[in-house]
């Protein structure tokens, strides 16, 4: 897991306006990235694969409003018929997401979202066939500080091609994968060649809970009066 960034507030002349800051940063696309299959093979017998990565928010409890991530197409490479993304948030179950060993672990998710392809803002990024994405979570998700969670990002599309969640720079991470069609149960630890694990490229943006917003506003007023 990577460094958690504290919320940053911007205050205006007539009170304050809060821009959604980065509340968790797992790193952007690696300098030499790779991708791991995380795909619901729409209308085909291959079932599904999922990749999940863990995170802990150390800032005050926050409302997660958006998720940003990177992915790659291969087999063959050019972008294909991606219909939507499934975003799943899981509780931790002893160092893995809940639902381990199940064929469909998403039934244990604490929150799930379907993001239409057009709403994911696919944009070329990095090497050929790598792309960045971002999407709003509606409804937004309130999470507890200091609690481990997992997030999985899965493309919904027919094969070919394949789509995978892309890696960030770390080669010693906790990311897990499942692909029952290839005899890989949920949740198998990902071990790359020459490494001990991987971290996936993503970050979360959000806002403090309403009570925190009030405290931040009052703090700003007090600071102004002392100047």
C-alpha cells in the first residue's frame, strides 16, 4: 500500500469551497507496466477474472466520490468492445478480500458500481494500448479510517481482446487475482517474475464527512480572525 494523502481544503471569500482531493494514492501507471486480467467475459463461457488491491485511509473518515485507474488491452492489442466497468469494494478477510474460494466473490462486496464505458473517460496513457480512466461513484461511499478495504476493477466485454488492470511501480505489493476458468481461485496472490507482489495503478478522491467539513470551516474562520 502506498502513502495516503491528507485532504486539502480551499477557502473562498464568502465561506469555503472544498475541491475533492486525493484521499488515497496507490501510484500511477508504472514506467514499465503490465496488466492482469480483470474481465467479465460477456456472453462467453470463460466466466470472469478479477484483480483486487488493498488500501487503508488514515485521514479522518471520508466520503469516496471518484476512482481513477489505468488499464491495458491485449490478445490482440487494440481496444475492443468494452461495454462497462464493474467496481467492487470488499472488506478484508485476513489479508485477502471477502469471498475467497467462491466462483462469484462479488456477492460479498460492501458496495458495487456499474460504470458505462462512455462514463469511464478512456484516454490513451503510456505505452500502446494502455489507457487511463476515471469515474464518479454514485452514490458516494463512506469508509472508516484505519480499516483495511479492497477494491476490484473489472471490464465487462467479450473476448477478444482481453483487458487488464495495469500496475503501478511497486513490485512488492498485495494485489490478488482470481480466474477460475484458468484454475486460479479467488484470491490468489499475484507474484510477477523477479518480484514478490504487485500494486495496481489507482487513486481515490473524496471529501470529509459533513461533521469534518464543519470543523474545517470553523478552523478556517478562527485562523482568519487571528491574522
